[in-house]
C-alpha cells in the first residue's frame, strides 16, 4: 500500500513538473486575450492606458507581495499571476479587467457578449477600497477620465 502511495505521489510530481496541472475546472485566464490583442484594433485607447498606473500596477509590488493576496488587485482576470512561457501575461489592470474578457471579441470583432463600455463603480471599488494599504478615497466619476480614453 505504501509503495502505491509513493508511486502516485511521484507520478503527480512529474506531471506538475513537466507543466501539467492537477486543477479541475476552467484554466485561469481562459477567455482573456490580454492588452496586446486589444492594441491591434484600439491603438489610441491602448496608448492612453499604457501611460496609466493601471498598466504598471503589478510592477509596483515587491517580489514577496507578488506572492501574496494583494496581487489580486494588481493583475487582470484570475486574482493570481498567470504564467505563460515564464511570463506573467495578466500583469497590470489591463483593458479586460474593466471591459470584460475579450478572447471571443478578438477572434470575431462583431462578438460583444460580456463586454461593457463603461465599467460600474462597484467593479473599481473591489480594489479601490479601504482594504488597500494606500487608500485615500475613491471618486469614480472624477477618476474615470484619468484611466480610460473610452469616455
């Protein structure tokens, strides 16, 4: 019995080590296309976003903070880092954090299901709240124009 348990543990370890995943359910980040995909059709909006603190939100965390719960407000999609080929693809508050996952829209620009032009204040307030260590208040209507060219 002990040998079977050891063999199973080794098999799982090898599976994970070669890139497998023991998780069930949706793959983190599925449905997302990431900001670079948005840039192709929305270059002015992308350039506007790239100059904001949202674009660099992840980079303002220390290496240890990137491993903690606070990373959830500094990435898009899953509330954790999503690595592809060693790169964090969901770093920063990208277009899809506010406008919705857009992989279907990127594949077919006429597909708009799940996308919104103006994110509700409640979405912003999930992170812009007193749970953050640097919170000094949040005024949705005043702030929106600073982070989004799509007014």
